[in-house]
C-alpha cells in the first residue's frame, strides 16, 4: 500500500500536465452532457411504488380514474356564496373546465356540473334536474337553489361548505395532459376569477407537482448563495486566495462531473436530485480543505517547494481521503436499496458526485498546488496563527489528556445518550400538519389544501377497493350490505373519520326517490333485480363515465371513499387497523374481496411504514458497512469500534432531540441518517490518521503529544471541513421546498454535531483505549 | 323601387317560413337545389322524427365502447305512434322497453307535444318493484339513455332552436363506421349546413351538418364548442323503406363519438316496421305496466 501511495504521489506530479489535461477534457465532455439536464418533478418518487398499498392505489386509478384530479375552491369574503356574482363564477369556472382541452367532462363536479342533480320525489313520481343548469339571477331563484343545496347530502358540505362561505369544483384531466399544462390552466382560472371579494384555492397532485416544478429553478440562486457562504468560511480558515479558490475549483469540477454523469444516464433534476450538486460541492470543498491545511502546514516547516509539498500531502492524505470518500459513498450506496424513488435518485446523483470528488480532491488539488508559486511567508504565518479555534481545540485536547476530565467527557456522553433514548421514545412516524409535508404551511399550495380540507374534508381520502370475482358482482344486495356495514363501522369506531361514500348511498337515494321520498326508504333494496334496475336507471340519466368514479362500467369493481379529518400517523394506523379488523370478523361473501389502503391515506401509510422500517434498517446497514471499511482500512477491529461507537451515540442524540422537539419522522430522515453517518465518520478518520502519522514520524509512544498535535492541525481542518460542509448543506434551509429545507437543517445540524462530537469525544476515547493499531505501520 | 325590393324580400321570407312551418305530417318531402338552409332543415327534422310515417317499431341494440375497448350493451324494443294532433297538442308517443337480461321488462313511455315549449311527459316502469313513476323529462343537454349524444340530438331539438346557414354543397367524404368498419356515403352529394343554437351559452357553439341531397336526411354532423374545438361527431345511416308506394328514409345506424373522452356509442336499429296500424291504446301507462318480456 505504501509503495502504491509513493508511486501514485510521485506519478501525479511527474505527469501533472497530462493529469491536468485529462481533467480539462473530461470536464468539457461533462459540461457538454449538461444539455440533457431538465427539471421534472415526479410525485411517484415520493412513494414506495412496490408497496401493496400503492399497488391498490394504482388499481383504483386504473379502474376509477382520478390520476390528475384537482380541486378548485371559491371562497367569498363577505356574505355567503348565494349571491349572483359568486354563483356566476362557479358556473363560469365549470363551463371553462368543460371547454378545456384534456379535461374529462365526466369528472367535472360542481353545483353547476351536468352530473350533479336535484331530485324531488312525491307520490306520483320523481323529478330530476340539474342542480344549477344556469346561474340564478333573481333572489327567488337563489333562495330555491340554497334550499336545494341544504337538503342534498351529496352537495351540502361536499360542494358547498356548511358555513356557505365556499364552493368546491372538482375536475380530472386526462393522463395525456402534462402537469405543467394543468398547472398553467388552473393558474389562469385563478387569475381570471379571483377578485377583492373572492379567493380561489387550488389543490390536487398535479398542482403540487406544478408548484414543485416552479420552485426547482429557484435552487440555482441558492447555489450561488451557498458558494458565497462557503467562500467566507474558507477565507476565515485560510485568509488567502488559494485557500478559497482551490477548494471551490476542485469542488466545482466534482460537481460538474457528477451532474454530467447524472445527465448522461438520463436522470432529471427533481426536488431530491437537485440537492446532489449542493452536497457534492460542499463535500468536495470539505475534503479539499484538508489538503490546503496540510499544504500550509508543510510550507511553514519545510523548504517552500510546491512540488514537494504536493507529493508529501498526497502521500499523507491519500489514505484518509480515500477511506473518507469510501465511507461517504456508503451512505448513497445503502440508500439505493431504499424503495423510495426520491431517495434512490438522490443516492445515484450523490454517488456519481462522490466518485467525482475522488478526482477533484485527490488529483486536481495537489496537481494545481504543484503549479503554484510557494505562498508568501506572511500568508503561511496568517494561516498558522493561533486563533480562537485553535484555543478551543487545544482545550478539547486538554480534556482528553487529563484522566479525570476525559472520563467526565465519556460519562457525560453516555448520560446524554441515555436521555436521548427517552426522547426517541416520543418519536412518531409521519407528518402531522395538514397539507403536504413537501411544502411550507404558508405556501400557496398548503394554504389551499388547508382551506379545502377545513371546508370540505376531502383532502385526505382513504379508499377501500371492492373487487368482484366476476362482472355484475356489485349488483348484489348482500355485497352492498357488507359495504354498508363496513362504512358504518368505520364511521362509528374511528374518531377521525368524517364520512364515507360509495355506490351504497346512490342506491339508497334512488330507493327513497322511488318510494315517494320517504326517509325510512333510504335503504338498500332487498332484491338484486331492483338494484340492477336502479343502476340501469342511473346509467340512463348520465353520460358514459359519469359513474366511473364510484363503480366500474361492468359493475365488477366498486370503492368506498372514507374522508379522514387529518393524516396523523395515529389516525392512519387506526383506520387501517379497523378496516383489517372488520374484514377479518365480518367479511363472509365469496363474490367480492375488500382491499385496502388506497387514496392519499394509503400512500401516506405506505410511506410511514417504509420510513419506520428503513430508518432502523438503513442506520444499521450504513453503520455496519462503515465499521467494516474502518476495520479493513486500519487493519484493526478496535479502530472500527473507536470510530463507530461515538458516531452511533451522536445519531441517538440527534433522534433524541427530534423526539423532544416532536418532529415527525418523514422520508427525508432516511438520507439524513445515512449521509450523516457516512459523512460524519470523515472527521474521526482525519484525526485518527493524523495521530497515527505523528506517532510514526516521531517513532515514539507519545500518544498525548501526537493527539495534541493532531488536534491543533487536523482538528482545525476538521472544524473548517465540517463547518463548510454544514454551511453548504444548511443553505437548503432557504429552499421554498420544505422537504429540502428540512433535510438541509437536519443534515447540516447532524454533520456539525458530528464535528463537535468528534472533536470532544474522540480524543478522550483515544486516550482511554490507547489503541495499538495507531502504532502499526502496516495499517493504512 | 326600394319598397318593391323590400316587399319582395318579405314575401320571399314569409313563403320560406311558411314552407318551413307547414310541412304536413304523413307526407314525404325531398330537398332540391335552390332551397334555402331553413327549407332543407325543415325537411331534415321531418325525417329525423319520422313524421312521414303513422307509426314505427324497431328493435335496437346499443353498444357503449370506452377508449380501452370495453363494451357495454343495452337492448331495447321501441315503438312510436305519430299523431300530429293539434286538438290535444300531442305530436307523438314513444314506448321503449329494455330487454337486456337483468332489466328485462323495464320500460319508459314518453308523450311529446306539438308545442315546442311544452315539456314532454315521461313514465318509467320498474318490474321488480311493480311500480310506475312519473319522471321529469331530461334536459335537452342531458345524455340520451346514457349514450354519448344528447337528448336533443335524438328527441328534443326542434327546428326553432337554431339558425341555419347553407355553407356549400359537396360530395361527402365518407364515414368509416367503427362498429362494422364499413364506409358509408362516400361521394354522396350533400348540403353542408351550419347550425347555430339560439340559446347562448350552450354546450355547443355550432354544428356542421351534412344533409343527403337525395333524401334530406342529416347523415353526419360535427359539433364545435365555444373555443372552436370539434368535440363530437354523430353519424346516421338511413335506409329507404318502401311502404304503400312511399319511400321512407329510416335511421338504421346511429354512431356518436365524444372526441374528449374517446367514448363511442353505436345504436343499431333492426326489425324496422312502418305504418303497421299501431293503436294509440298501446301507448298508455297501463300497457307499459303490462309489458311482458
């Protein structure tokens, strides 16, 4: 190994023009590949598509439609919606939607939609007419409409809010219509109909995707901000141009290569992959910092020869940088096995980036340094000057050197970890706030979701799929009675259930109309034949597809829609548990099967399950692999324990804090933990390697001296490495996409916490364990 | 001179109006070159509602095909008696009995009135409940029996509901029927008429109708929405039935396609019988309830 490093470090400088030329050509090639890069949000990336619940959801969409369903709510600020202006708006928006290319007219639902009817029954028969065929003009017409709305259970509270302050319009676009087009159409509607007395709120999956697409390009300005912030950190660390520009240049090259490979393999820039360039840039800079720090250190002590310095630092830092990058790569590697598209694509993009950092840091930085004139004496003195950082690091080193204080540090750390376990017991999987966890509560999308959810309780639907063995299975009294029983059970047993809706309600309503509108006849008819006749009657009165959202055209499949008041994990678990319970105890018919869980609730349940499982599994997987790499690199089991134990405890502490802060565990926690553990180990590796170098160079047993030296040199570099990495990642906190901001805040904090943890705890552990592998010259 | 032109114009307008409104029941009319759009359309409506025949009966099978290719069928038996009676305002009475297995015997009875403003009366019979209920007539822009075309396409649209412009005469390009994959009316000379609804806004902004020059039957139409987008096509095949020396053009195929949803409805009329001397007694609520299938 040492021979290879010797050969590599000398070859790198001897053929420096060749290496530089290769870097330039490859960079130009990858820059050319960037033309394939485009922004595209795919909401499927946020869900585990192979999860049984997602499979149910896909079947529901395949049979009943609703892939591109959107909701438009019109809120009136003064008085109520029953005035000519507001009703006119509802009518016009509905008509505009009918006229929109790509809309499915059978799925437009509002008080003026053709499929929303008013039914009046008497002894002679029943009268069915459009609820609002034309917008009413006179006070009398408006009064009649209001009365009809109030008595219609399929409209009151569903299409008109119970406080009369808002109306809801639902529409569904064909799958061929692009999300951007849908978003644009809806924004135009909002612009056209919003005025001083009316607010328009728009929600639905295509709208969310549209917002995410709209926010994505804003990340470019955030990237510039990141570069500026990191430049400041670097300037503070080195106070020189080369100290700032070289890490940035090498990181820029790694980022370019990473993006180029990503583009070459056909990946798009999504809300998750857009984070990769930031991360690669920050990580690339942080590794380069170690090289620059070691360069100045060399220059302060030896004959100031840039080539010799480049060879020396390559020789000293090859192993820690290589192991560091290897353990950095473990995070993305393990993330590739997480069944969530957003995590997988992020893993791929970061993986490519880390591969590129190897070239950017290990090859480009020493290469460029070898071309540079030696720094002026003043520049070296400035860099090596004792600063506040040095004093703090020296204090940490003293804590480790003193026997009493190092035990205090270790015990303190264990006590904190125990407290963290208490915090962890409070952790809850899933997001608790209304709306999507991808965006801020104040975002226009979440404001719309919140409004629609509050007024109409439709934002969090949960679907149960009723699958018949053969066609016409649903036209069976016993099947409808089972569906009815399940609906009533969920309404009674689950507090968070608002209401349920299925073909059962339509059958009961028709039966009531057939029997003179008598309330007691709101029940399922006894005869299958009557059910078939009612269904047929419905099919005669509507356009083809009008009933597709409720029952399939061949009457083989139906669904039960359950509206939940919130999507807290407890509510989701409860409704799914009760469904399972009912099916187990009450479902007897062989003609149909009940499958759950579809809709938004099913998708969230699937994500929650994956997050719960994967957080544990992935943490163990990453820790195991990092441990294995460390043992392999240093040739010692103790090295693995020495570096991994503090890391595991630091991870516990972070989760403990999240538990005490009552932050719900969401999907982005998985990459946070995997990357945090992978990256967090770098700091320890650089310090341990430096201690080992010092012991080898001095050829003695002065562990204290080696540790103090390592802390004042590599410790300082670790501090600035961690700081620049944290700052680079924490910049995501300014993203308009909450998922990114949350990941930035958590990962940034986790990494900085790792830096501090490493600088305080690791020296104490080294002094306590006094491991033999540090003196072993064969090991890395 | 100006007054004379004005007088002649008014005379011409009135005569065309008279022709348009005075087509007699139970007679067969044919269009010819030189007729105005209104005159042609009056004949088209006369044929559409089989006003030439005293009665008609036919079996019908409707196929509802969604864009995935899934087919739903409905089978009916229909009969109509044309009365054109001013004394009690009844234009015609329709009886439709559904004979698909699950809903066999279910039926509807509809009385349509001469007065265009008067809503038809309809009743429905549900054999499983043995109940007859009066039902409100559907809106003109509602679906006709769950098909892609509207009620007014088949039953309710009247001559007075639209304004007409003769765009051109041309040989029809032919219609490829999706049901039997045959091309109909290729090269048939047609009047091409633009029909605009008087009601505005309405679910369509205009129809372009191809009227067969030989028979006066509207064989094909395209509907356009307010944005100018074609959203629906409706094809009708007519066959000539000779009854007592009179040649009656009767619809045998109706095929409507909703271009927005990709859904299609095809109705095939079979066993067509005309002027068989049906009695008005066969078009009462009692006979509806007594229907046995």
